[in-house]
C-alpha cells in the first residue's frame, strides 16, 4: 500500500497514537474525516504520511554517492576561498585543480599572493603539476614552506663563549614572559647557568616582574638604567653561560626611546638582539615594527601569541619580506611550558596541515 495511509479511530487522540506508533513521531496528517459506521457510530478516518525525513532522497543514496557529493562540496568551498582572496591568480589553479586544497589552506592562513606564488614555485608545482596527486602536491608544498622558514638556535653550543641576548619589541608583545620561558628552558633542559638584566627603566614594577621569575628560578637579576650600569651588570654576570636582557616595551613610533635603547644595547657587539612580533598583528604593523627596530640589527624573530590567532600566514609573509631566522615561537601564558624552539617542519605543519597550536610545548 502506498502513502498516504488511512487510520480509523474513535477519537483524534487515539488516531494520533496509532499513527505515531506505526509511522513514527514525525509523521504528518494530510486529511481528517468524520465518518459514520454501519452501526451508526461516528469515527475518524485520518490519512497520514511518514515524516519528511523518511522521504528524504539522501536516505536512498549509497555511501559512495554521498561521499562524492561531499567531496564536490569541499572542492567548491576551496575554490570559493581561493577566488574570494583578492589578487590570487587563478589561471594555474584552474589548469591544475590538484593545487586547490593546499592553496585554499594558504589563503585561509593569510599567506599573501606573492608569497604563495613563491612557495608554489619552490615546490615545483607551478608548471607540470597535472601528473601529481593531491597528496604529492601537498607534500611538496609543505616541504617548500619548511625550506623557506630559516630557524636558528641563539644558544646553540658554540664553544664556551658566553651568549648575551636582548629581547626587544612593542609594548605587551610578551618580552618579559618570553625571557622567563627561555631562562627556564635553558636551565631545565640544557643545564645552562643564566643571569637576567632588566633595562626596562620606564615602568615601575617592570623589574619586579622579571625579579619574580628570577627568584622562582633561583638566578640573579640586575637592573640597568644607563649603558654604564649595563656594563657593570654584565661584568657581575660574566661567569654565566647565558645572560638575558629584558627591555622596555617600545612604541615603534617613539623614536627618542628607540634611540635610548640603541644607545644601551645597539653598540655592544657581544649582545645579540631578538625581535618579538605578535603573530596576530597585521603585516603592515609588523613591517613598521621591523623598520623601526632594524637600527638595532636584530638577529632573529620570536613570534608570540600563536595561540591567539588562527591565521599564522604572517610568519612566512614576514620572513619572505624581511629575511631573518626564527628562533622561538610562543603559544600561551604558561611559564615555562608555552614556548618552543622554532622548528621549520612543525611551523610548516602548523601553517598547512591544521596542526594544533597546543602542540607547542617545551620538551616536544
Ligand atoms: N596568549 C598568550 N599570551 C602571552 C604570550 N606571551 C605573553 N603573553 C601575555 O601577554 C601579556 C604581556 O606579556 P609581557 O611578557 O608582560 O609583555 P612585555 O612585552 O614584557 O610587556 P611590556 O614590558 O609592558 O612591554 C601577559 O599577560 C602575558 O601573559 C603568548 O604566547 N600567548
Ligand atoms: Mg616587560
């Protein structure tokens, strides 16, 4: 018998219960009639059909067909992501659709078009990608990104020479926290002796913040107001393997303070400077910061707050624009856990394989 199905009952309630038990809770009543039976009694004649879901054409589809439709939807979504990105050059993508998934991921991470072209070129997929599979294209691109992200350990063993490192960057980017994380890592994992110096002379409490970390780690911490103070403090920390220098947060537009910082650390050839950049900042902000701090001839980038953004493309955008090695990345407020020595393979995976940022923990 085809729907609608007919039900007979003395009351509407009785009929509804009957329908519900035989057609399910989402059955729909299509008509109701009152009819007189042979014995003269009145009863209800109700027609009903199963719920819409039961009639959904998707229900009759094979898992294969469903998978195909899903794949098609994903491809459409990827194509829309790529197309909605201003300036993305489509011709080779249309020619080689195998590049679509990885390109969509790069667009979602905010990797600039020009940088994307460079990556695809380095990966060797700009021309002749037709014979490659999605997986091969992906592998090549992931490898190319890793090759384009130079990394450097500022404290790598290099004889017994003392390493002195200053961190600089805009206000609140994470300098003091990062110093504490680096100090803890060096002490706990590399058995180094560490000393700290604060030249944050602008803010009351700035030294206390660093001093608290120093006390927890059981290491010395000095404050320096002038280049002479700094030399004295460095002298007192001469026996330490590593000296880390915390600096005041600088507005990149405050040239007087930047000059002051340069006078303090810029002229001392034994001090390596590392620039912190918040990965969530816009590329133009990053460029402006880099431009203003470049008189300090910083040696590496430290990207901070990876946990606060889903778009990390600016890491590679910045490195391509102004090449410097990356020494560390930080991803959270926990001291010392949320820091990791930069690793090009992990960074590439973070950018292209949707790797979880919580994978960034010391000791990994
Ligand atoms: N989510 C997140 N927060 C961070 C990270 N690094 C530092 N912070 C937080 O950012 C805030 C500022 O950190 P600080 O280390 O005081 O920054 P700073 O650069 O020394 O600041 P100033 O000395 O004022 O210029 C603190 O609340 C930190 O806990 C990180 O990787 N992720
Ligand atoms: Mg600070």
